[in-house]
C-alpha cells in the first residue's frame, strides 16, 4: 500500500471508530495497518477516547500524553467501572508516567480493584513490559521481529519441525526440534544467543501440558526438563510428523513490524510482540524466578494444515532456559 492509501484507511478508521468493536472491516483494517505498516495510532487513540471506545487496547499504543492523562483521570476515579479496559489501554501506551501510576495502584488499590482478577502489574504484561514491587522495569518483548515464509529451504538461519531420533518417554511420539536457529546470523543479533539454539518438544504432549521447560546451551544441545503430562496417548500420526518436517519455511530476509503477528494472517514470528489467542501469558523462569521474555509464536496451522492453536516460546537468556505453552480458542 502507498502512503496515500494507508492515510486514507486511517481516516476511514477514525470516521467509523464506533464500529470497531464489532470485529468487522474497521477492526480488520486497523489490525492490518498496525501489523503490516506499523502505523502511529495517536490520532486513532484520540478518536477512540472522544467516543469512549477502549477496545481494542492497541488503539492506544501511541496515545499522546494528553490522551494518556485523560485515561489516568478516569482510572483514578474510585468509582471507575471500566478499569480493566483502561488498564489494558494504558499498558499498551506504557510510558514512565503509566508505570508510576500502575505502581501506585499496586501499592494503594482503589475500590474497583476488588472486581478485577489480577493486579495492574499483570495488565502491564499486555503492553510487553513488567515491573517488580520496587518499580524496576523490564521489557518482555523484543523490538525486532522476523517471520518465517514459504521458501526453498536454502537459508538455514532458522529451521522448523526437524525430526529427532528420540521418542517421548510419556507417549512414544517422535520428538522434533520445533525451532532451531543460528544466533550468529546477523538477523538474530538482538536475541543475544551466541550460537545455535535448538528447541526440542514432543509435538503430541506439548498441546496438553500447561508449561514445558527446556534448558539449552549455545552448541545446539538442549534438554527437555522432566514433566508429567495429563495424557499419555499419542494423537500425532506419522503423517503429521512428516508434514511438519517437510515444510520449507524460511526466515524473512528483512525485519517485519514488531506487531506483525496482529495483522490478521496466521504467521510464525520470531521476536516482536505476540498476538495472544487468550490472555497474555509470561512464564516464570524455573531457575531464577524472573519473568521470561517472548521469543517466538508458531500457529500450528502453519506446520500442519487444519491444526488449531498457537505454540508460544519464551526465553530467559541469563539461565539459558525456555518455556513453551499452547493456547487455543
């Protein structure tokens, strides 16, 4: 799309902002522009605020300080009945003023807190950041993002679905390296992985297990940390394994917008921001106890036609630990 076409679509979204909650064309147009063109959402955020619209929260990613302050004024009303939506919107904007406000609300909850399931610090995760009880902040997402596209398999920087010789001790399914990437490739310099990162899984058990942890070194050696799956029957056929292993997915030559996963298509992303199937979910490192960082998301349908759900992969580079989990509608 040309700049003129993008601008025209932005104007259309602003003019029809009241319909965005219907998940119709306006909603799709917004996500497409954010995911594939990385638009600045400031004007759309202003339009949403003017109409009292707080969904989707990504409308407010680039909200101005003026819009941010109006959201905070609403939020700090003890009788606020839209706190959950406002917290999500502010988390996406996520500047230092928002962080200070969230910390204040964490320490001194207002009456509406009793109606929420989680604290403001958990809402911050939806914006890709975390803070502890002392106000120390960390990012939960990488600013740089790449995708895996159909190709010829010549580029070996990232490989997907490689069959391994081992079998799962629980269900007997053959294990795969769901992702194997070369951290020395310039495109992956932002990951701070100084070698080969291999991520083995049981493609059967992974969809039934709440969290699977993997420890890795940078020589391509990794080990699945023992776990107990809720089921032990193998539903993954040999044909499924062959279909996964025969993919020709290839790392994109250039970086894509960090919200690429939100564009509307099912895409495999490495880095950037996840598009959650359910709520934002950031695991706790099994070694150090810190909140882990989003690494990659693989919609299963990209590997196996007709499959459902998405596999999310998170990383703690300090401990060389990975966490994998499945979300599905």
